[in-house]
C-alpha cells in the first residue's frame, strides 16, 4: 500500500487546510496489504468504486485510526468539526478482508489512542465499510476515544464484531453510535470489558 502511505504524508502536510478533511482517493480495485495501515483520525479515505483492502495473506492488523502523533498535530477541533467519514465507502464499498475467522488474531479496524497525552480521538466516522474474516471487526482503545459513529456498515464473519480493550479506561466511550449496521456470523456482537468506558 505504498501509494496510500505517500498520499497520507501529503494529507499530513496539508493539515493547515480548514475546509473538509484531507482526502485520500482510492480507485476501485483489490489492494493486497501486508502490514497495518495507520491513519490520523482527521484524514478521509474515500473509495471511487468498490475497493478491497486484502489482508488475507498473513495474520496482520487492518486499519489503525488514532491521533498519537507529534505535538505539532495536536488540534482537537479543526478537523473533527468537518464531520466527514474517516473511512468513506459511500462512493463504492470499502471491503477490509482478513486472514479468516478462526485464524485471524487481529482487528479489521482499531480506533482510538493507546496512551494519554495526545489529541483526543474524537468524531471518527465510518460509513459504507464491510469487514470480514477477522478476530475483531472494530476494536476500541481506552484513552480519549469518544463521539464515534458508524453507518451503512457490515461486520460479519468475525469472532467478535465490536470490542473494547480490557482494563481501566480514561475519557472514552461517550456517545458512540451505529446506524443501519449489520453484525452477523460471529460468536459475539459486542464484548465490553473496560471500566470507566461510558456509552
């Protein structure tokens, strides 16, 4: 996914723009992926036709959406206020294909910060995505992660569709919603084991 990595760097350099999220436009097609794709929460990946990010060749994690970057990027209001989906498959589905249910030990999408001291991972939006063949469809970290919304999305053939990290959370879980979403073909729809993680 070298072209995606290069476009992401262009979006980071363009962070001074205040209208709409910086966009990575992905033409329709199948993209073999051999490593996790890490994205700031304020970059929009948008499909132009049906797109498949194919992680099925190895047991690696899918997308990591977070704000654990240098202090120069700490601005919790500028980009989230634009309300664009971070993963936007409304122009053609974004499929995230995993190593296989029962084989994968990873998550299709990991959302949130794993440590304190960074810009909160807030207002992340996901739309028009299908995640299948994973241990977890959407994994939520436990620090400064809130105001999440997801719509027109399918999480299927994953052991657990939605899961929080275990342990003690901080400033996380407020007003998270799923609208017109399907959870199917797994053992658990929701696994919640994080103290102080509100909903």
